[in-house]
């Protein structure tokens, strides 16, 4: 009989890639959507976990959004994410679930954190104001896992901190997409319309670390298979980054667009760099297997099959 795993956020990009991984076939995965289980309702979450008795919880749910959404709705991003994190983690603990993998975010790092960002620097400086509420909620969830482990040595409640992600099941709508899917759509539309220029915001020298989402799923399943060896908090990333210009150039190469890029220097560009340290991850014995070009090619194929018109 298959072991049971409760996955929150099963309908999002991370959750769907976790479910699509080869390792998922060996598990009975419970991934209720919000209409079936409201994670902000503590009593409902408690009852669900007690009734279904999963051996493992993977917590990948949360209210997410870009800078504009975070700034426009700071109360909701703080309050809803605190409620969801608290309810899932405490519900699992009260139900006697022995293993929980909590997925966090690099927004937990100090705004002025030194690159590469090391796990021990969390809570050592002010947060980025534009997503502070979301970051505080993610820090709370991480610390709650830490406190549960300190009181209950048998509780394997660990936190993974992924870098930026892209891949299958991503959002490609310009209104709410992140950098790489936005580039894929923009260059694809230039290719189809015959446009010979594509605009980049800023000078394109800012650097970002983007990992293929199925690779994060691979790390999650490795963590599920032997949670005792996972550090209490651990970055999951590449340990190297690329410039915005590099991402545009690689997408253009994959798609086969041969135009030129222009730069709008009046546009905002955000932080110059945000790179994760992978020292703990390397000691744990894992690295992301997918190259940038291969990941973009597979994501572009997904876009063509599901989103392109």
C-alpha cells in the first residue's frame, strides 16, 4: 500500500511539477484545491489531516503575486500567508505527521544581504519593503518548523528555500508572469509578427538565478525520501546566475529569432543581483540537472502546446 503525502498548492507551478515527477507514482498524493479545503481555516485543516493521516506533508501553498500586488495588498499577503503556514504546520504536528517539507522563498533574506545569500543570514537585516509582508509570513513558517524540531526530536520539519523558478505550468500572461515566461512570450510574439526588435527594461546587466521547476521537484522528492539528512533550512538553487541580457539571448536562440534587442533605460530593474549559496545543498549531495538552454527549450515547448495562439 502506497504511503500518503499531503501536498498544499498542488495546483500551482511547483505543486504540479511535484506531482508530475517520476517519484510521485509511488505515493498516494492528496492535493485538494482551495474549493475543497480552505487552508486559512484552521479547524478545517486540522480535521482534514486527522482524517487522512498522511505520512508526509509538502507545503507549497501561499498567496503569491508580483511587486504591484504585494504593495497594493500588504495586509492580505501577511495575514493570509501567516494563517496558511501556521494552519498547515501546526495541523500536521497536532495530527502526528512525522515529516514536513516547508517551501519558503529567497525574499526572506535581508534586502542588503551579501551575495551569495547564506541561510544563516536570515533575520540579520531589514527586508525588501515591496514584499515584506510575504517575507515575514515565510520566516514565521520556517521558525515554526525550527521550534517544533527543538521541542520534538522525532519531528522532521525542514525548510527548503528555492531560488527563482520557471518551467512547465508557469504563467505566461504579461500581467502576472515572472521574468523568463515573459521573455519567452515576448520573443515568440516578435518571431510570429516579424518584428526585428525586442525591448529590454534597463541595461540588462542585472543578474538573476532561475532554476527549472522540475529540478526543484526533484530536490523535494529527494528530501522526502530521507528528511533526516536535510538541514533545518537549505537553499535550493544553481549557485550561479545569468544577466537579463543572457536570458533574452538564450530565449532568442531557442526560438530562432534573429532580431536585435533595445534597452529602455527609464524602466525599473530591481536588485542588481540575488544569488543563493548552495554550500549546504552541495554537502547534501544534490545539484540541479537541467541546463538553462534545455530548460528554456522544454518550457517553450510547453508554452507552444498550452498557451500560444
